[in-house]
């Protein structure tokens, strides 16, 4: 994407028409010592308000993300994707839908999905000259307190680690590690992700 160099003093000035800002957090994302801003936005469309038999009225509008760099005199748009996250009110089946957590961590942008006793998965993005590029993926598949398997992919080195718990006891953890080289792939940018629900790296390539 082409980011804007226009500075705005108020972060809400970057929220597009027809959207609300639902969350915001701050942290240094380009390692310049300033507190950048991450906003989660949500589309406003009455057509996506549904009545669930058990949960009542639910807002199924999709969510997006806006990342702003703090500059002297205001904020600058670093990346924007208005439609990449499903609604927080999606049907989770027998369990609740995973909880989306987005934050700045060690100079990187973390998109984390927490799924309670089923585990988690997260994506790590790093700032580039024009966007944020996916550099890491981590996943843990659990059954309650037991970790069944874990996967960690480093897209910078092209290496993948799969860890499988071969212990027989529910409370035991004995992992077998398998290292593989991933196939070369086109870089994935934050603004270019169509749907995080479809960004799945659990199956070996």
C-alpha cells in the first residue's frame, strides 16, 4: 500500500467514514523511541446486525486495523486494512470464538488470537519502508492444560519448527522436534491480508 505522509494531530481523524474505533493501544513500532498507535476499527452497517436465537442481537460487522507512526507534530498513516478481521461476535460453535489481541511488542506488531483451552496462534509483523511484513507465525494446539503440538515459522530464515507432544500422560510434556525448510513465498503485508481467518500455516507446505 502507499502510506500517507500527511500528519494529523488526533488519531480519530484517521478513522474512515462508516467506521468506529473500538480499541486502541500504543507502543514503538519503528524503533524511533516514540509511542506509535494501533487502532481496531469496525464497520457500521445495520445490515450486519443479526438476531441470534440464544445470544440475542449481535453485530457481525467485520473489523480492521489502522497503524499510525508518531511524528513531531502529529501522526502519520503507516498501514491500513479495513476488513481483515471477522466480527468479535462470530459463532464459535461449541466454544466461544477466539479473542483478538493486537499490540506492539519488541518493536514488532503482534496479531494474537487467544482460544482458551484450545490454545492460541499469532502473527508477527515488522515495519518496512511502506507497510508491515509478516516475519513470524506461532501456534499452540491444546486440550485443556495439555499442549498437544506447537508450530513456529520464521519467514526471514525460511525455517519451520513443529513440536509434537508424545507423552502419554495428560500432564506430561515430552516433545519431538521436527525442523523443515519452508517453500519461498511472496511477502505477506498487513494491508494485503484479505482475511486473517484464512491465513493458516498449520499444515506443512
